[in-house]
């Protein structure tokens, strides 16, 4: 995650410089050039340059001062995807980039030649590859998977509450069963093993932590799930207490 944070910060600095440079170009003495329409967007080039500069400035501020890495890398990937689509449009229309809102930013500073020019040519590639690589890493990281599982469980719980659903365990196979509260007391075949069961209101179960022996109370439908002990924080698997 430190590598992702470093990339986000560097992208923020690059986009901040790019935005300021676009504002400099838009306020320069190139009235005749900037009054022409952008070949892809179809609006005056000056307005297009200002719009892109404003978008880059907003993205730079998000990268430099934001706290949510997933949102930042996602926003960067979205912005760079739009840049890639724009470049594809340029290639399709056989347009030179300099005549568009994403034309070379180095010309006003005379940096378009030599080693500096090569570095500036590499910057867009660095941003595109870095943003997509970061997005893929964040999506498949353990933290992201855990967050998606928690979010899915929360959505399921909220749905159950809204639909007035109760949860129970099949005593034969241990399968989880959701059912509306008005079906309490009815006998149905288990949807997993087809054993006849009676739907009863679930009661919380109790067990002792294997490590600290602290008492833990949990709903029956949580049997088999892993969680940190609320007392010692060690990971444990919730199990049905043994009957005497």
C-alpha cells in the first residue's frame, strides 16, 4: 500500500503542474490558435484547455489531500481512461495532438527536446500504467476482498431486516435457512438436505474462547464464521457449544 500511496502522490504533483501549465496556455497570447475548435470535442480550444486543466487540478487535489486510496486510484484510472479514449479519437481522425486540448505542455517552457523532453514524453505512459496497475492491485488485495465480503454481509443483513426475515440452522446438515417471521412454527423440508425441520425463532449461542476462555455470544446463523475474540482479539471459529 505504501507503493500505491507514493504513486498517487507523484501523480498528484504531475497533474498539478500540468493543470497550471494548461491555465498558462489558455491565458497566453495565442488567440487565433485557441479560437479554433478542438477536433475531438468540437468546442473552442481555449474552453477545452480550461476544462481539462480544471479536471486535472481537481484530480491533483484529490491525490494530494485525499485519504481514501481506493477512491484516489479509481479516480485516477477513470481520468486516464478518458485520456486514452481521447488519444484513440485523435488517431482515428488523423489529428496532431498539438492542435487539441491535450497538446504538448512542454512547448511554452521550451522543454520538448533532449533528456527532459524524453522524460516528459514518458510521463503519460507512467500515469496510465501506474493507475491501472494500482487499480488491479487494490481490487485483488486481501484488504479489498475483506471489505467486499463485509459489505456483502451488511447488505444481506439489511435486506433480511427490511424483509422481516429470520435465520435458522438445519439441525441435520447445519445449512443456513432464511424465512419470514410469519412462518414460525411451520414444518418445511430443509432446502439443503430435504430433512423435515420446524422453523423456530433463532436464539443466540454461547461459547468460550479457545485462547482466553472469555465468554462469547453470537447468533446461530454465524456458526462456522471466523472472527476476532472480543476479549483477546485472537481469531477463532464460531462453533455450536457441545451439549452434555
